[in-house]
C-alpha cells in the first residue's frame, strides 16, 4: 500500500487492500467459466507438444512471449495474446534459422523469415499462410488503421455483426492454436 504521505500517492487510488481484493475476486468470479474453458483449450492444444517440453530458439524473448501468451489467453487479454503469439513465432523461427547457420540480417523481417523456413522445408505453404494470417491479425493492433481500412477492428466487428471483443477472442483462439502447432513441430518438440 502506498503511504498517504508519499508524493506519488496522488497518482494512485487510496483504496484499501481489502477493497482491491474484493475487486479482484469479483473479476475472477465474473469470467471463471471462460477462464476455465480457455485453460482447457490450452491443455488440449498442449497435448501435441513434446512429452519433455518445448525447445525455444528465440531466447528470452520467445520464452517470455510463450509464458505471457498463455497467461493472457487464460485471463481473456485477447489483443495481448495475438501480439505475443506472433512475437513467439517470429523470434523462435528466426532463432531456428540462426542456429541452423543461416546468415540473417541484423533485423530480419517476419516475411523473410517465413520465406527462408519454407525454402528449407521447415514450414509448409499452409503453415506459412497461417503465420502470415497471424501477422495480419497483429498488424492492425500494433499500427493505426482508420475505420476505412478493412482490417480495422471496429470495421471487422460491424461487418460480422458482432462485438469487437468477440472478434478478438476468435482471433486469439486462432493465434494460440497456430503457436501451439508451430511449437509441436520438430525441432521445437522435445520427447
């Protein structure tokens, strides 16, 4: 709890720990069935991973993206899930190319990474299409798109006759499934 005599206390709520705990418990209760369903979804998709776990070639960034994508998905942070899954794919695939001895530029682009993975036979054209779709879902979340852009989230939700949250949830399910399928491939799969 922030000391009320502290200069930064003006920036934060003066709510007590008990009041904050009540808010956290209410939030947990409100979406508990959804969180449980998403956790089961992760477990179901995790069955395709190796019995010994997963090998990450993308280093700390890939590891952080993987753990935070899973957590974000369960907690319903769908935009974060999409962003993190694309980061995981990009870093892990480029790391794999690097370990395989590919001479990569200092800032290799995702499409170039995908092209090289396809050329070396690591990814199929269908997998590349899914990973490009994942990048296409991430881009309008990372870069401004006005409402005239067909990839604008509000425009997509209106076009589908639904809510933006539902569009994001569907996109997050696709993102986590795509990342899981990628991580289930050799050499990422251990065991």
